C-alpha cells in the first residue's frame, strides 16, 4: 500500500492511497495556516477511515510538480522523513 501526496491547487493537498495500480481512496483537504497540523490530522483520519496502519504503507511520497522551495513541500518532506523514521525504528513497536 502506498500513500501519495500531491498539491494541484493552491492551499489544497490530495491524499491518494494505492494498492498496486488501483486507487483505494482519495481525499482532498484545504489549509489556510498550520499545514503541519492539518497534514498530521488529515493523514491520521484518512488512514483510520481505511483501517490502515502506518506500518503497512510500503511508501509515502510527494508526487506532482510542487515547488521544492515552498513551505508546503518542506512540511510534507519532513512528515515523510518522520514516518520513515518511525517505521524503521524500534520505538514504533
């Protein structure tokens, strides 16, 4: 299972859960401020809705052509690094 994160519209993030080439679920959420908080809450709610544990995700990544210098991209990359750390850490078990 893969979680793909994209942003095609200003102040909107799309979460796409994929199994192979099949889209399992998709959700869009908007944000004005506090993207970091909104990302965590939205992804948590999205995974719970689909009964997916963070450890069962084989990959989490940002897709689309986001500006790599934007704050949104940096927040998303930091989130992905945190997920990767937790998945690979003994602290997660």
